[in-house]
C-alpha cells in the first residue's frame, strides 16, 4: 500500500489513496484480460491484379488483401510493407490491423 503522508496526512487521505489505487488496479486487470481474449496472428498481404472492361477498353489495377477478405490500401503496403498483425475479438466483432513494425505500443 502506498502512503502519501505529504499530501494526505490524515487516515482518511490514506484510505482514499488506497481505494483509488485499488480501482485503478482492477481496471488495469480487466484491460489485460480483455486484451488476452483477442486472438493475434501475423499475416501477409496478397497482391492481386484485377481487370475491368469499360466500353470495350480493358483496365488493369492492383490491390492488396488480407485473410478474412480485408482490403488493404496500396499506400499502406507501400509505407509499411506486406507484413501485418491481425487481432480479432470474436465476442465484440472488432478487428485491428497493425503494421508489423508497430507491434509495441
């Protein structure tokens, strides 16, 4: 338990600080538990070439996809590369895509 006698010299202040740190610790534990529930894996973006015919003319374009049929903008692949971390929370339906270089935040 942390005592801050300089700022709270009374017993009431100590109890307040103790309860405050207990609440912070409980929120931190639930955050860690929720984070562990998310499945994380490393994936690589696939480069696909598409063709489209408009008024007799054939246009070709390139795009990148991840597993789960997720589209990745070409600018992201040019900036960060083709390796990404994919986090999926099946309970809430949240999908987080992070470039491989930005794993630690």
